[in-house]
């Protein structure tokens, strides 16, 4: 059978045995700007099955094993939970596609912000999602602050993390000291260290900065520090 006009669009750099129909996803990429786009095909467990060469160059490296790895591991911890929620709604059949913005990370590249388009690929005779096509436009990539966006930089001690969570929840110094079995001076000492470490002038800016860096989880109450940032 002759190849369809779009069968080479994906140009996979690495492939794995697909769950679902990533070949269908390759055909559907015709609707996206392939030049300068990072393209990946995921199975319903959000495991990468196929990538194009641009994706491989952006997220790969000498020791990278992209296919067979989890797609959400390639984005900053601060956006993993909201992104998984979007994918879950797609897998539940509540949406066919969605567009969002993610902070992407990679083996050799600094963290950067990218628009992400996701499209559900359904099986021929069943309504279930067989695969998910993910496309990120390289032309819209914005490099962020690599030093604060590194996804596994151990910024905080355990006690610093608990104090930051308390400040973000609006707990004042004395109750926080009692909760953590510290003196008031002990709490203030750690707060001063946090202000210096995150380079901010006060507690309000500390919380804002922590959320912008992804140190505090988005959409979680009470506030919780992402474990990757704890020593």
C-alpha cells in the first residue's frame, strides 16, 4: 500500500511498541506546523511512544530514554498536577483537545515556557482514547530563569519547607513556632534565611516567589512544598 502524503510527518527519532494507534497520530499532525514543533505521541498512561526529531533534540541527550518514559516528567513540578488533570479529562472523554502552557525541562536545556496542544486519537471502532498527540511550538519557546526553575534543585531543609508552608497558609510566628517545636526566634531565623535564599524582601513576596518557582504546589490546600525541592 502506498504511503499517505502525511505518513512521514512524524519523522520519529525513537519509537517504542505503541499502545493504541500512534500511526493515526502521525497522520493527524497535518493540522499543526511541523517545522520547529516538538511532537510526541503518548499512550493512555501518558507514556511516550513516539517523538519527532525536534522533540528528541529538545528533550534528549546521550543518556536519555525518551520513549517509554513518562511525559509529565519532562515538565516542571509546578505544572505537573494541572497538566495531569487536563489529560485525565481528555481520557474520560470530556474533551477532544486542549491548549495550555507548560514549563518544559530537559537533559541539556534550561527550563522554558512553551504552549502545548494536545489532541485525542480514538480507536476506529471504540470511543476510548487510543493515543494522545502532543505538539509544542518551538517558535514560541521562552527561556526562564534556569537557576530557580531547575526541577530537582534541593533548595530547602525539611524545617524550611514546613515554615514556608505555614507562612503560605497564613500562620503567624507564634503558632508556627508552637507547631514546629521551635522558639519564636528560631522561626524568625529560618524566615530570614528563606528571604535571603529566594531573594525577596518580605513574607508576602516569599510566598509569591515560591509559587512562581514551582516550590509550592499549584491547586493544593493547605500549601505543600514540592518534594523535589527538599534536601
